[in-house]
């Protein structure tokens, strides 16, 4: 088979915008709306000395708030734990011949 070059019609930005608008107002193209509930936030009680230490490091790292810093630190730690768990599970599976 030979190499065939197809000519494509050059579409202007205005034509693209109009196509998008036309498709957006077409009610038959839309699915039924879905409702998503926001998960409830949870409070965690921490000892005051731990809170003070965390607040110190949040300020040291120039984070806007203690809450944001704690979320970031917890997420980083969970990523590390999940990676370690995954690695351990792979090693265990390899030892068991799975």
C-alpha cells in the first residue's frame, strides 16, 4: 500500500467555538446530572504538645495554616507507607510463588 496524504480542512477558531457552542446547547447530548455528596470532615484530637510542635514546623515551612501543613505531611506519609506495603506485598508474593 502506498502512502496517502489526506488534505484536512483548516478550521478557524471561530468555527471551532461555534461547533462547541452548538454541541453545548444540544440538550440531547447531555447525560442526566449526577449529585455528589462531599465527604464529611473528621476531627482528630491531638495532644497539645504535639499540636504545638506541628504548628512550629508549619510556620518553619512557611505554610499558610497548620491544617494545610498537616494534610500535606499526612499525605506524604501515607504515600510512603503505601509504597512500602506494595513492595512488601510483591516480595511476599514472589516468595510464595504467585
